[in-house]
């Protein structure tokens, strides 16, 4: 067994997952909290036969973080990583993802038009 692996039950995993969601809303610029949250999303995606709905939910949660912590480079980067994880999207679904992200960028730009991370993501 790999010495870096820790075995936990699904109930324990769900507690970590819920706690990480709350922690990134409370302190979205703390890389450790964001990394733990992202790891839980990655695990969910690996366990699922259909990862796209998990990605959609993760992007919605991350939208809250992006709006609260508009200059968090880590949250914008993870947003890009999640979008790249989509599998087998048709053009209509892809357009929906892009339009949602453009709306988020517009919302964030309304508060601060000089946000480098937002413009880079756009």
C-alpha cells in the first residue's frame, strides 16, 4: 500500500467534502482549503460514471467563491481546470458553459474592472 494514502469511510469523506465547501466560502483565498475542496471534487469525478453533473455543481459552488473573492488566483485557475474536465459535450452544452462563465466574468467585472485573474480567465 502507498504510504501517502489514507483510508477513510464514505461517511468521513462526505464530512470532509461538506467542511471544505464551507471553508472555501468563509476563506476562499486560502490555498489549502481550496486544494482540499478540489481534491474532493476530483475523487467524486473518479467514482462517477458521469462526471459532467459533478463538474457543473462544482462550477456553481466555485462561482460563489469567485464572486466573493474575485482576486483569488487559485479559484480562477481551478475553474479553468474544471472546465477542461468536461467529457463529451455537444456544442449546445459547451455554449451554455461558456455563456455562464462570461456572465460570471461580467458580474465580477462590475465590481472591479481591473481584475487581472478575471480578465485572464475570460
